[in-house]
C-alpha cells in the first residue's frame, strides 16, 4: 500500500479583506485491498464536509467579527483553520489515519481536537479499541495508572475530578495505531486545563 496527500486551501474574502484562511489535507490511498476505494471516499468526503463547515459557519462568524472590530479601535486579525489528516499506521491490513483540527478564531481562542479513522483495508470497515481489550475498563485502568504515575512524579495539571472524567469521557473510537502501539486520546479540557490541548496515552503494544 502507498499513499499521497491532496490539499484544499483557500482565502475567503469579505469587503475585499481576507477574513478566513484554511487548509485541508487528506490522504489518498493506493493498493489492491478491496476496502481502499471505500476508505478514500470516506476520507475525501470528511475533508470536503469540513470545508463546507468553514464556509457555512466560520465565514459568517468571521464577517461579524470583522465588522465589530473594525468599528472599534482594533483590527480584525482573521480566522486561520487547518484540517490535517495523516496516515499514522498501515500495518497488518489495518489503516489508522489521525485528523487534527486546529481552529484559531482570534478572540475566541484556538481550539485543537482529533478524530481517528481506523479501518480494515480488506473491506473498509471500522475496527475499535475493544478489538484489542476485553472491556473498556481495561483501557480506563491503564489510563488511570499512567495519570497516577504522572501525578506522583509532580504533574499537577490534571483537573480535580480527573478520575471520574477518565471513565465518563472515554470514547472507544478515540484512538489510533502508530509503530505497533495503540494510543488513546482525550479531547482538549477533558482531563486537563484548556491550554494543555489533547491528551494522549500509549496503552499497549499490538
């Protein structure tokens, strides 16, 4: 299997000023497996759907922000948005693609979040974290142990109710494979303060 990347990039203008700049990158897979075509369609559709969201949602918000700030003393700096889908693993007939969304909307701050595409190349179907563990409690237990070690080593960045959050906010699709390891991730502000971004945990060798 091989792959290359396609890019959709554009500046969106309002009153002759560029108010939104975005870049969306997604992989195109080549290979003989039966699921490749289905996977490519899904990856392309997801990137195009996000571009539509930018135009339908972010652009109107940027226009309002532009009018508001330019009626005052400050200049509007623009929205800068990226969608970056990267192949993380292609081993043993399984494809892991990690999408990183980075949305910098000026005064509203920057938001970073992940989404994973984990697919069997033979048929394009999803595989899940519970394909590697008997139950989600095994994953939660591993995450909990890692956090306990971090706290013992002096990490004071976790929210006070992190234990409850580890279990309640766990998503079985929020993982990817990389270098024969399974990595679980939690969204920005799930377990730590907002500034720490997405939190990842290396769970197991596979």
